[in-house]
C-alpha cells in the first residue's frame, strides 16, 4: 500500500476536504457544478460508453430530478403569479424520491431504449428534450413556467444547507461550503458503484453488447433487458445530478435543461474517455470548469469579453464551446481513448542511482 500513487491519492483527498476552508464562493460553486456534472456524465458513460447506446436526452432526466425535488420538498407557495405545488417532505426523502422518479421516467422509456440502437435511439431520446421543454414551460403549477421556481434547502442530520452561517474552525460555512461535502460523498458513491458495475459481470455483458450485440445474444446475454436496465440506471444518475444542481443554483429554470446541456454531456464523455468512470470525471471537470474560468478571467484573455458587455469580443460561453468542440476533434483524431488514457511516468519505475557495494562487479 505504501506506493507513490497511494500517497498521491491520499494527498488529493485531503486537498478536496480542505478546499472549503480556503476557496471563495465562486470557486466552490464551480467545483460543485463540476461534481454534479461528473455524476451525470458517469451515468451517460454507462449508457453510451460502456453499452454503446447513444442518448441525446440526458438533460431531460436532470430536469426530472431537479423539479421533482422542488415539488416534493417545497411547501405550497405563490411565485410570479403562479400557485406552486409542494408537498413539504423532509429533504432527504425528497432527494431519494426524486432519484426514484427519474428512474421511473427512464423505465417508461426503457422499452424503446431496449429495442433501438445507434442514431435511431439518439433521435428518439432527442424527442424527450422537446417534450420536456414544452412541459416545463407550460406546467406552471409544477415548474413555475418561464421564470422557474426557487429550490428549498436540504436539511440533513439537523444541518440546513442554506446561506445561514455555521462557524467551523472560526470560518463561516454557508450553503456552498456545506454542500461541498455532500456533493463529494455523492460523487464518490456514484463513482465506486459505477466502477463496480463495469468491473463485474454486468460490465462485461454491457461491453459485449457494445462490441457485437448479436454475438452477445448468442452467448446468452439478454440484450434488450440489459439495454433497458442501463438506461434506467443512467436516468437515476442524471436525476441525482439534477437534484444537486438545483441545490447549488437555488433556482431551477426550464431553459437550462435544453439540448445544449445534453450535447455538453456527450462532449464530456468523449473528451474524458468512453466507457471509463475516470474519463467521465475528467471530461466533466474540463467542460464544466472551462466556461467558469473564461468568465472569471475574461478581462485578461484576448478575444474574450465579459458576459453581457458586447465589447466586440466573444462571450465566455461561446468561447468555451469553441474550445471544447476543438478538444473533441483533437481527442477523436489523436487520442481516441480520451484524456483518461494519457499515461505519465510511473514513479515506481524511476530508480535512484545506487552506489555499488564493495566487491560487486
């Protein structure tokens, strides 16, 4: 266990635990967004990378998770002229039920996912985006319409994850600092669960379906059942990520859960590496943090202007899409395995020069 790699992972874990004590709110929210995106990207990688099922409707299931949590956890209230439905359930119950509802939504679509593949499934899932956008904009009693609805804070173990200050070591912890550890625990659980799935018998069956579905069926793999099951699991991952995004942003807006978000998730798994949990995390960090960095340092970067100024440059959001679009092309051409396939020198293979002993030749 005493290897440089083990020490590196231990140092990285300590760093993640210590970051809320030193980073400001901007960087904490960027990290929270990256962790939520990583959870959703892991679910999509199970479906697309490991099983070979193209999905263009991942954003739909994020919306299901986010709005289900809002409806279940909030109390009935009137906002922007709309009487919003709410059941006032405890936060942790609302989270579990929201993930379950996302899985049910995926289960309703799973018969189609079990029988379609490739571009046909991609077009079918794309329809979910248009259906979802129509429902989100028009079901005002549930979603709040165009302006969205506020997100009730999560309460867990007597801790309310809102902007009320809680002193920890003399440092005020607000919603971003508190949610950091919840998001980190959720990401670790989702990553290890997906890794166990991929390394076990289900993972081998999923890879067989991806590589050659007919041969997999001949070997006894129930192809349609596996495709449907992975689609449900991927939907639950997306629902959990949607709940976390809602808690971070503290308001859900229908416009956010559109086709562009689904395309960004596809870019994440391609850049990071298809079929890899580590690749999904790396790709999610790259795609989700890049717009934040460009926005933060827009005044110092050439050809990039601050958002909303229109000073003759490119907006950070557009510039980020150009950059990770170019990254997708570069990965496909020069690194088909994604960024997760990059290999660095192994510290164990670097041996220090030793002084030869006396009497040795």
